């Protein structure tokens, strides 16, 4: 491709970005960028947004609706997916070739979208419409599993709810409304479910944590429609309010309160404190290939090498990354970089993942004399996308 064509293409992409910034309505914060899925909702005065990445050129905005935009120089709106009747609580992308729900070319790597909502439902989206609707929770559906359970085409989706149950849904059931999709309901938690993760070493093993910081591990291979808590193979509790957790092989790293606890999923026993800080922790991210975890706190993020932190009580970070005016509420880690943001300032800081040395600082303030706070960030290799709200 001639150099002029490449330059023109980049300028066209920049003009698309400027267009979307200009037309954003004052009552909502949204962002349209090539290949992005944007999940947005409101909580009191704060705008919270989450991004997922996909391979197609249609970005989505979600509050209680899913909006699909065709990204061209006109920013034409194609379709609104508005089947949910209340705020969306969680959103996941899964590969189509991991299910038998839709007839597709097995060589293609398309994804389908799954959303959960305060309207007690879970919806599966593909080709611009809702293809399945699952109902069964007696309250809002608070979270979805990060991956599908099982091997082969008969995989299972797990959901957790305010009712304290985990429900397993077959993704091979027929019927528009997901009849017969509910495989089993797992009981044991007494508080609403906060997070659900699939174990790294065994795809039938499910880890859940409720808002009272009770961790349970379930073997879904022995779950059935009549089982209640019989497939729970272990439980433990961790101190503090749960923040996030990550699975790596047979280990679970659970962040709660001011520490990150390492749990062996084979025994469901706490191994040691992988990281600790004197103040409240915010997000947790892990980079298994380099044995690194990163946690956000007030004004800074800290990098930990979990191979070094064998002391049970006082693990020390290998780097502390300062530079924000408030809690670091968003973290991104990949093999090259760490990206941090704070909702109380407009800066996006970039750090070297091995040393914690700052390599870049980006400001989200676009106009002289104005200030804005960062509400969310999405990272796609070298591209960083942010949303901001004006003060």
C-alpha cells in the first residue's frame, strides 16, 4: 500500500474518533472506535464503563441496551439491541466455535456476546439480535463466568446472582427462550455472588466468591439438576471485602481488603499472602507468563513477583508506580506494559511491565481551560481508548 494511502487511512480513523467525541449526547458517555465493544452503566454520579475487544468493526454501547454502531465517516447507527429491561451487570465474549448453538464455518473465529442484567435474565446476542434468553435467578444476575465450563461442543455457562445461587446453563439447548437450558442450581453461598472464575488446570472446576468473602470451589462434573451443594469440593474465607480474583493453573489469587491471598484449588487451602498493602486494594491483574501480579491502591499501583514473595506475612513489591491523585481503579497488564488510571484525574500512565518504570503519560483533557475525569479505559496492543466525563 502506498505511504499516502496509509496516511489517509490513519487520518480517516482519527476523523472518525473526533466525530464520535463531538456527537456524544450530554446525558450519556459513550465511545465508538473500530473493533470495540463498550459496556457502560451509571452508578449514582459516577460513570462506569467497561470495554471488551472483538474482531469485527462494530462497537457496542451498553447501559440497559446494547447499541451497535457502524464506524464510518457518518457514524451511522445500525441497530439497538434493547431486550433487557434494566441495567446490565456483566458482559462476556465467547468463541462461537465452542458451542453448537449456531451454524457457522468452523474455521471462523467469531464471538457471541452474553449479558446479565438486573431484570433477572441472561441474554445471548449474535448477528444483531438476542438469540437466547435464560431465566431462573430470583434476583438480579450479578456476574458471569470468565470462561465456559467443560470440553467439546457441549459447554456450559455459569452465572451468579443476588439470590446467592450459581446456575449452570447449557449452550447446546434449543429454543429461542432457552427452555431446558438450566442444567443445575448450586446452593451454598448465603450472600450475593461477586465473581465467578473457571480454574486453569481443570475446565470443570468453578471458583466463586460472595460479597462476604466466602470462596467456594465446585466440581461441575458431578452437578445435576437435583444437586444442591453436593458438588462443592471445598471452601475457605479471606479477610476484607472482595475486589477481584484470578486463576492460574491450580492456583487462585483472591484480592480482598488490603491483601491478595494465594489459594491452592486442589486442596482449597490458603497457601500464603501473595501481596499486601496498608490501605484498601482496588483492581487486581495478573501476568502468568512472568509470574507477576499488579494491584491498585490509593495514588499508586504496586507490582509483585509472586516467585519472590514466599514469606507468609510480609511480602514486598518489586516496584511502586505513583502518579495519580486518588484510587487507581483501572489496571491493564500485558507482556510489554502496565496501564493505570484514576477516576479523580484525567491521566493515563504507562509503565514497563518488568521494572515498573514509567514510559508514558497521557492526558485526557481535550480543551484548554476544561477538566475531565477518566471513567474507563480499553487497551488493544498499542491503542489506548478512554472515556471521560467533564467536571
